[in-house]
C-alpha cells in the first residue's frame, strides 16, 4: 500500500508540473514579452532534460546507487528546477532586485529574463 501511495504522489506531482509548463508559455510571451521562439526554447529545454535524464539516471542506479537514493536525488533535482522557474516570477524576486511585484511587462527586471533565456 505504501508503494502505491508513493507512486500516486509522484504521478500527481508530474501532472501538476506538466500543467505549470503548459501555462508557462503564455506567461513568458505576455508578461515577459519574449518572442514565441525564446519561450518555446525555455519550455522545451526543461522538458527535454526531464525526458532524457532517466537514461543517465538508470545507469547511475544500476552502477552506484540504490533505487531509493536515486528516486530521492531525481525528485530533489526536479523540484529544484521547478523552484528556479517559480522564483523567476516578479513577486518572488521583486524585493531582491528592486522591481515592482506585479505581473506586468514593466515589472520584469534584467535579472529575471537572464535567468531563463538560453
């Protein structure tokens, strides 16, 4: 039963992240005023890395680590990446960089797009 709950929680988190990335594209084009190619590049790089990473992770699990530690490491890495995307929004970084905290194009400082544009 415990394994079922763990898997259900991970699947739910993956669905939530997929929805957040789905909403990220209009956010990047309207609020940050990025063109569609830069917004697509940001979302595609994140999705691509998240899709290809299991190949390397499978090698690490088989060669060096156990299943539990690799699940913990990959979940933490995925959470860190999503947290970096969330912290790049205006209300989170507004006090640190001196910008306003609204979701408007004039509130985006130079540090926020620089953290995401490839």
